[in-house]
């Protein structure tokens, strides 16, 4: 590192330009990582925050829209509950609804019907009561941030029905970018049937069977017995509107960024190594070990990458803090950032290593004679 | 004006032949060349371009293996050494002085010498190592010790190059056209310095040069013509 550090100081303009490119890539990686996590939260946090491990949908339901197409009988919940490996089974109803607040402003809600006291009924409340009251809804914290409070009412457009906010959940619960509101399954069934109020005849249905299973669960056998198609929690994320397209797009951009940074770093060190060819020949003639030259050059790449990734992440996280306060779906997760930083570093080093490997092929003989 | 002749030679080149190129276009660079250098002796090799002077340096410096003949450095047969061993001998026992210094642009003069020690794998506290600043002082470069090569004149660069070649305490100094980029006065200074350093440290040295002007400072002059060594017809 003796020579490497002095070269960094000597050719600082070149290294600053290169470091600037890596730092900008790092900023983008941080922002995209935050945006990905934010969109995932927006899309499926309402599912993620349940203790559910699997959902059993009606037989023949495709993945892409399972939550809006599937209808199961409550009997199927009982059949599922008897299957080996099923710890808990409960009906789960999901309905995307348009509603209006008291001041007539529109509000979109994902109405989730659960049996009060069942394992899917949320228990972590920021304030108010849990699911129970017939026309009471328990809303996501994000809906509360948008202005809904305990005691407010919302009126559904179709069927027209007024629901009262009785509780606020702890944390973000959204599905398909829409805030979740929990309500009793019986009310949910009335809404599905288009009934105007309690007392009408309503079918005993739900969207899916919410399951908590252990290792003994045999998906194929259970589906055969209950007439369902079971998907794991993460598989059912794909059933959230837009989820697959959003995550795939962002992943693609990130993959490109990683590839670009590896190639740019590789190209830079290729040119840098070629520029130093004569100096390397001189050092080889002086008897420098290949290991000495490689360690020095790779050390230089490591210092450059670590420095610029650190700067880029610092700026990216600072920018992200600003975005988190805005309505943008943005969430920075330490594990994601550590992984992204490590990936940028490792790929950058790989690019540099390919370039720097040339130092070992420089012929020390070229140090003799007049070429300069 | 040779120094103690009883010393065993630092370098013995014995009937060495080296060819360049392949197939029909081979050129005999060295033809049965023999040369021996004693400690403290500065031998000048003169001759026209392409006469094989650089090849002689490459062979003596363990950069190229000859086709036939033997090269011994302090009694060690270079022909029997592998690439790794030859690199070790280069960094520990041989000092190179290149044309126009060939210093590293990123390093100050004192760092050039410290890098040479690191390449040699010798700690600055090692008794074999010579103190970089004291050595720069002995080549009258103390005032420029913390400057980079771009701030030095050609003669100054060459003096730093000589100091760099000596810092790890080599047995053999190989000097490639040290005055190529220098004016007359500077050329004399540099070669005089070289002769003085060689004598005071007891290293043997071969200097390849075009410059007949500076031969008066050398202990011995040999001429190379078409790959053969001989005593020159007329020396200064």
C-alpha cells in the first residue's frame, strides 16, 4: 500500500472522478433499495404483518389475482383445520372498496374480514379497540396519518354502508398500495352479498383460508382434502396488484447498476494499469514480487471503492431520510444496505482484479532502453 | 586504475551466447561474450546501437537467460536459478540505474528509495539497508528529497536513480545509458558520482553508454561490436 496510497494522492483528480462515478452509483443503489423496500411494504405489508404462513385459495385460482377472484366456503376452513401440520386456520376475506369520509373526500380501503379473536385478527393496536363491533373498522396506522381517527366514519360507495373507525393498528398495513381496514367477517360477508344491513341472508364465504402451519403440513394432501390451492405467504405476494411488475423492474435496474459499476471500475483500472506499464516494468526489473504489485494495486482499488461507496451511501441515506418523510413509498433497511454495499464492493473489486492482473504479465525487460 | 584485483569477481560472464528472434530472422545479440567485474570496479561498455549492449545488461541482470555459457553473480550460477530466484537476486543483490532515471512519478525522492527497500523486502532498520536520507545526501540531493521527479532536472533524476539502485546494498550495479538525456557538464557529474559510489561501497558496476566523453571516470572500457566484446581501439 506504500505506493498505492501515494498514487491516490498524486493522481487525485483521476481517482476523484472515478470515485465520483462509484459514489453516484452507490447513491442510486441506496435510493432504489429504499424504493424497492417501500413498494414491497406498500404492496404487501398488510399480509406480511399477519402471523399467516400460507393461504389456501379456491381450487383453480390463478396466482396473479387470487385475492380478488378466490371465494371459499367457511366449511373448507374447518376441513383445513383438521389437516396434519395445520396449527391454526381461519377464514380471511379481502375486498377492495371505494369510500368517502364525512367531508365527502374519497378514501380507498382494503377491507379485510376476519373472525374476531381468530389468529389473523390483529392484536397490536396503536389506539382504540380490536376487531369486534359489527360496523367497526380497525385501520392501518398509515390511514390514521392520512387523517382518519377513532370515531370518524367512512361511507362505502357500493353497497352504501357507513363504518366507524374503532381502532388504529400499530405500523403500516397496506395491500396493493391501499390502506387495510379490518372488520368482522360477518360484516364483510354482508358487503360481499350486497346486503344493506344485519339480518339479511348472507353466504358463509371468505376469500381464502389463512393458515399457520408447521413442518408436518402436506400441501398436496391438504388441498386434495379441502378442495383448495395453497400458496405460501411469499407466493401469495404475487397476488397483490402490481407487486410482481414493480419488484421485477426495480430488481432489473439494480442488477444493471451493479454490472455498470463493475465494468466502469474494470475499465478505469485497465487504463490506469496500461498507463503504468513502464513503471511496473521498472519495478519488475528491480525484482518486485508479483504478489507485491498485485497487493498494492488491489489495495488501491479497495481504498477507492470503500471510500466512494461510503460517501455514496452517506449521501443516499441522507436523501432517503428526506424521502421517508414524504408520501413516497420509501423504506431503508439495514440488511438490504449492507448487502448492497458488499455487492458493489465485491463486484468492483472483481472488475479491478481482472484489469490489475495484467501487472503480472509486464515484461521487466521493457524497463531497459529508451522508451519512456 | 583498477582497485584490489585479488577480490573474487562480483560478476563472471563466461562465453555467453544469446540470440533474438525466431526462425530465419535470428540476430546474434551476444556471441561468446566473456566479462568479469571486480568489487569496486566500474566497467564501461561502449559500442554502436544494436551491438548487443542492452542484451549484455539483461543477461547480467538476470532478466534474460542466455542460450549457452554461464553467468555467475557472487559465485551463484544464474542459469541454475528459476524465475523466482532470479527476481530475488535482482531485488537483493542487483541495483539498476535506468535511462533518464525511470523514477516513479507519484513518489518523492526519499520515497523512491523507500519503495526500493520495500521491493527488496528489506526493512529500513535492517543493517543491509542504507539510510535513504543519508544516501540522498551523498548524491547531493538533500535539498530535493521531498520533491517529485517532475520537479527535478535530468541530472537530478539520474542522481536519485543512482541512490535508488544503491539503497538495498547491492553487489552489482547495472547502469543503462545514464547520460543519454544530460548535457556535458551533468554527464561528467553523474558518471563521476557513479564511480565514486561504486568505489566507496565496493559494488561492481557495468555501465552501458554511447558517451565517449565520460569514459575517463571508468576503471575499464570494453567495446561491443556485433555481439562481440573487445578492447576499444582508442579510449579517452
